[in-house]
């Protein structure tokens, strides 16, 4: 197998997401849920989804930010298709192969949900937008758990399994917090907590995917030498 899907696609989507979000934040007209007069974009007072709205919270057209943010989210579907290819890297062991297939299925569905976030701007399709956003991270829990096991059962350096395990704990904690958290629309302090946590878990997600590209490169190299 070549490294286009397992390595290049994962790295491209990760880097593109970071660059696109930074540019979208720079171009965001301003405002947040509780303060339409806020200048520009705030790490602690704006959700990532604010970048993808048809209009900003200051009621200004948000075309540039929404274009880049929503496109970066839609590109995550490529990561899901990459995992369909990635599971073939572990076909030499029947149990590991089955686990990889299951883990890849969760990654595929999860990344389709992330793409759904980009296809449903919050100010036009709030209910499906929230559904995709919340459940995308929930799907990363079983996906990451299964791939931790897959990595541990393979000849790949265990440090990649450790990185994925750390991400698993972070995303699990995040999803549990959201289950019991208050409504950010009603509480400004809760908005700050959730907006900050959302960005941190998003960064962790991208770093985890980027890290896995190196793990899969090691696996490809190993298969080519045997």
C-alpha cells in the first residue's frame, strides 16, 4: 500500500484545518452569543461554529470565515475514507484486522458527522448542527479506544498508542462534561468554559490524527520490509 490515504491525507487535512481556522478567525467580523459588540474573534468567547455561520453575531455577513471554516470541516470526510483504507494495514492478524475494520467504521461515521457540522451552519440549521457537533466527538471515543488496541497489537511503536490513549481520555472527559453542563446560551460563564474546552479538544483531535499518520507510515515501512 502507498502512503497517500494513510499518511498524506491525514497530514493534509490536519494542517489545512489549523490554517483555515486561523484565517477564518482573523476574518471574523465580531460578536459572540452574549455580546454582539465584541471586536473580532475570541478564543474564549466564541465557539468554532461561530466561524461557520452565514452571519456573525454582530449581524454582519460572514462569507469569508464561513467558507474556509466549513470547507475545513467538510474535508474531514477524507479522513474517514482514509481509515477505510487504513484498516487493510492490519490484515495479517485476523483479530487485529476485525478490530481495525470496526474502529475505521467509527472513524468514518464520526468524520461524516464533522463534515455535517460544516454543511449545517448554526444560524441556518441549529438542531442538525448541534446533533452533528456533539455526536461527532462521541463517536471518537469508541474509534480511539479500538485503535489504541489495534496499535498495541501491532508492531508500531507504543508511543503512538499512548498518544491516542491520552486523546481518548480527553475526548471522553469532554463528552461527559457536555452531558451534564449548563446551557451556554443562558450563562456567559458556561459559554466561556465550553468555548475554551471545544477548541482544546479540537486541537487534541487534530494532533491525534496527525500523530496517527506517522504511526501508519511506520506500519507501511514495516510491511514493505517483510
